[in-house]
């Protein structure tokens, strides 16, 4: 899935995050775009039947980026 580029806050300024191809963290997850609303910043995230998964910028250099990042209580046992 293509995730469009977006600006996000880092240390009091905004940094451009270029668009990228990624596999969702689990089947059926959809990307909710980052946005401003009511003077507040809301980070982009994946959402679906298994829950919410925020994109971590530390994953940007990894080939699969967001894929397989969802972990719930059942996954930890």
C-alpha cells in the first residue's frame, strides 16, 4: 500500500516524511492519515479489526516498515 508523504513535528519544528510503500501490520488494516484538527496534531496510524498500530519512524529504514508490527495480549503468551 502507498502511504502519502506528510509533515510531522520533531523538537518544535516540522519534518517532511516522504511517501513510501508499506505492507499493513496485519491483513485488513487501513492507514489513517496524520492531520491537524482543532489546533492539535494527530499522528498517522493503522486501524482495523485487530486494533491500532502507530507508525514508528525508527522502522523507516527497514524493508517491511510497518508489516507484522501488531502485537496483542494473545501474541505475548
